[in-house]
C-alpha cells in the first residue's frame, strides 16, 4: 500500500511541476486547482521532511504500520 501511495505522489508531483513549468514558459497563469494541489504536495513534503527525522530520533518502529 505504501508503494502505491508513493507512486501516486510521485506521478502527481511530476504532473504539477511539468504543468507549472509549461505555463511559465508560455506566459500563462496557473489554474487554481494546479496551484492548490502544488501547495498540498509541498505541505506533504515539508511534513515528511520534519516528521521522519523526529520519528527516527524517538526510535519509533514504523514497520508494523506499513504492512
């Protein structure tokens, strides 16, 4: 299940970044949904960047929750 979530996250992130780069290159405004999804993905990335080292420092074993 985790692999599926990571795949969907990666595909969505790639789509958002590619669309934003194309819009910037063509001089168009971003769609509101594209900006919203981008902010959500940024929040997920920031939360993981802060949360995973904290979990590792506390010594919590996440393996039982990923099965």
